[in-house]
C-alpha cells in the first residue's frame, strides 16, 4: 500500500505543478518526474519479488504489462520531455496498474 501512496503523492505533486504552477521546488523539474515514473515501475515489479537490473526495466515492464505504455509514452519517458503534463499521464498509468496489482493480490 505504501507504493500506491508514494505514486499518488508523485501524481498529485505533478498535477499541482501543472495546474497551479505554484510549487517552487524540485517538482518543477521534469527530470524529477521522469526519474520517479521509472522508480515507480521498478517498485511495482519488486512487489512481485522480481529482481531487476535497471537496464532491463523497460523490457520487464513490457513483458509483464505490455499495454501499460504506448510507443509515444516510451518516447516521452526516454527523451526526458520537459512537459510535466506528459509525466502526469505516465504516473496515472503506473498508479492504476499498482492499484490493480494490490487489488488482485487481496482477492
């Protein structure tokens, strides 16, 4: 559950910065959000006790959850896009996947 809470916090911070533009800290830096989307995917895979090499995260996510990101999503993530709105969409996808994983484990 802490993973969901952490992803939710990242998502809310990104939304707040995008909508209000009022946060004057690291949340304004798109590289911050790029890093945390990747970290969230890494942590999500760790829930399932899978050992990950940072260089393999894209491959593992695509194998385990092939529909989480579109090709355009991967392009944004790999390019270090400077539009926070793009990272909000990526956070939402990882957040929803995390909720699904936790719900599935509790059934």
